[in-house]
């Protein structure tokens, strides 16, 4: 039974660019502005500008992509008891492109430190004020210039590339010409009785890179800039030039294979009278999934390193853009397909077809869903292996799920009594319902402070809690999990750039689990026949959460430690022990699912 097919898709989308070509005024007060009236409203009336920024243009994208897929498959009956399915799908999924060439990225292979522009540096002037300085000449400039490019120095687009320009790939990333998706499945009647079957299957599925990854690069430098003018008036701003500084951008580049999922199942089914029993192993593994990583972070502990001290603020590091490896750029958020996920489960079910007034279904699943990046836009660690730092249960992971559904038509006692008034009372009753018992969602206790928190790691990546014991707790309303299992990270200090995991926190991803659900929805119906067959009135009562069982749904999981004092930081004596210093609800239940709802209805059928 040979089949073949083809799928062709052409998609086009015009999308307005995200830059601001109309400009934006800011009239806020600024002590560094000599024209400042010390009131934002009066600044606006007087035309005194704090900042004015305007993009160099609006760059709209004209996006297109094409999909070409074709397949062949064969159903092969090897014998009366064994059937085999074989197939192969072929995918041609070239990158999305923009005929207006508005996609740009930062490509490290094109970057040269020697070509990087200089930045205005911070310094103290003769009166002790913090101002900007041109390190070449010593000329001073207003404070807001600190960290911006010095005009005429270096290449402000050092390492940048535009899709389809100067030989760079049209879609700014590349893919292979053809990808494959094999499929295989079998069904075996083990004993030849038609009552016991062994089934299994495997399939590989490919999915193109989603369009937002490309669209997020629209208007990146050098396609567009947004120069900012500092200080001026409405009379003069149009004739003044603005400054630009290191840009933080979304990057996409290199070989980006499509997302790949391999799914498989293996199970046995057996029929016993009116019952069908199914026990299966079902799983999948996904590769080339997307996530975001900043590839231009400051060095670990840089904020504590005296080698990076800001001369205008002793005891503090220079602004981050002075410390990044790709000097002249801000954060470079690289979207890449370097991440994976997996799901493995044991699935068992018993189904009873309607017989003697009873239909019944029972199902149980024990499973685990794990991943490195939870979504296409999840950020992963800039410093540590994501498989170690970010891998863990997905938010929708539910290890145990048990469900029962049933429909039961009660015996017609009135008919058995052969007494017509009794038939009206005792006949045509039906009970149905769904019962679901499901594990709770995983969660990760958060680090918080009762006031403004300290710079714990001195790095681009923030801290987590340190876990010293199991999260498992009493599961009561006032303490759902073991709140003593987590301690504050070690707070780093100036002059000690050697930051360890004690400061980053050793807690893994989603280590705790919230309340599950135990829900019963029940319906009771009574049918009253009318004069002719097929005519009746039905009275129905539906109860959601029938037993009005309290079902918790949320946990207060944020700590609130006392932040260190300046003396404690300087002396290294800070050691917080109370995670509830700023909140007494840590670890307590803070939400519940809905109470019982009862619905009454009457329906006439004629």
C-alpha cells in the first residue's frame, strides 16, 4: 500500500520596523544640564531638553520563506498477524529572508578588537564632579557622555553584518539543503486471537526556525542607529548631532538546523471481555531547540576587581560596557539551537465499553519532562554549562496523573416492580463523572531582599539560593515545603573578584513541587419519558469539585533576607539566616482552586 505526497508553502509578510524615526523628547531634570529649571514641566514649557533620541529611519521588513516537503510511505502486511509501516519525509526549509535587507547581526568572526571605537571614560573634574573625558586628549564632556562612542574613533559596527549584503547569508543564518524524517511502526497479533497486540513506532520530525528569531534582528546596527542628543533646546536640537554608544542587540548567525523531535512508543494491548487494557512506554527527545545566551558578558567578578576600578567612583568598577570582551557592543543576545528537551512516560489505561449500563475509563501516567531552555526565549547561563545550570523539570511537568471517567445508568427498579408511579421515580437515572488526581507544578524558590539587595556575584549573571537540604516539607497550609532547605548566597565584596558557586548559588532548576489537584466532577441526570418514544424531559445536576474539597494551587516561594550593611560587606561578616526577615508568608499557601460549583438544567427533547 504505497503512498506519496508533497507539501509546498510560500509565506510572505510585510512588517513595520520597530525603530522610532519620529523621535522622543525627555524633559526630565538633570543636575548636569546648565539650562535645567529643576522642574520637568517647566523644562517642557521652556523648551529645555534633557535628551532627544531619533532613529536614523524606519526600516520595514518584507519577509518571505518557503517550505518544500515530500514523503513516501508503505503499509506492508507481512502476515496475518504482523503489519509493518515504513515511511520517510524530506524537508527543505531554507531561512526566512527580507528583500529590504533590514536584518543585521553581530558576528564574532568578523570582529576585531583593533577596530573597536573608543568610549568616553569617567573622571572627576577640578570641582569633584563626575564627568566624561576623551582619554586621547583629556578634554572633558558632560556626565551623560560616559560610555558613549567618541566620534571618529574606530568602527561603530565592528563585527556587524547585514543579511544579503557583501556576501553575508541572505537569512543571516544557514541550514542544510535537505533534512530527513524517517517513520517506522508495527503491530503484531501475538497469539493470533485478535485479543493481544504488541505495537511500537518511531518517528523523526523537523520544524523550521520560527520567524520571530529573524524578525528580532530587524533594525540592528548598522541598518539603524538611534543617536541621542544630551542637553539643548527646542530651538537648536534639529541642528545638533547626537551620540551613539554600544548597542545591545539580538543576534542570529551560523548554521541553525531545524528543531528535531524523535518520538517513540512501545506498548501491549489486551482485551478481556468488555475491557481493553493498554500499557505503553511513550517518549520523545527534542534537539536543536532555541534559547538565548548573552555572549558578551563581563568577566566573572568584574564588579569586585580593583583592576577595573572607576577613577570617578573609588571602590566601584567601571560601567559594564568598558569590561565586555567584544568592546564597543553591549549585551549580544545570541539565539541559537543548542538546547534540548526530553519526555519519558509509562502510560496505562483500562477501558470498558458500555455494557450493562456501565462505561468506564481509567488511566494513569508516570512521566518526566525535562529541558535546558523552557521556551524559545529562555535565557541560559552566560558562564556555566546550560546542561548543568539550567537543566531541570519543565513548568508543565506532572510526574503522576490519574484519571477516571464513567457513565452509569442505574437499574430500572420501577420497571422491575411493574408499578408505573415507581417507574417515574426510580427509572432512567444516570450518574457520570470525571475524577482527576494530578501532581503539582514544579517551582524554584526565589532570592529576595527586604530592601535594595547587594551585588552578590559582581557578574552579569545573578545569584540563586544555596540548597542545603531536600525541599520536601510538611505540606501544610503554613509550611508547604522545607523552608530551611535554602540559604542566602555568599555576598561578594570589592577587592575579591574570585567568585565561587557559593555566591552564584547551587540550587538547581525547579527543585520544589507545588500542590497537586484532586478534583471530582459529577453529574446526576433523571429522564422523564413523554407520551411517545424519543420524547422526554431531562433534569440534570452538575457538580464541579463535587465534594467542595479545598485544593491549594499556589505557594509563596520568595525569600526576603536582610541585606548587608556597608560595614558587614567591608569586613566580610554578613551571614543572613532568616529568609522571612521581610515577609512572614515564605513557604505558605497563597492561592486555592475554585470551590464547588453546582449547575441545574432542564432539557426537553421532542
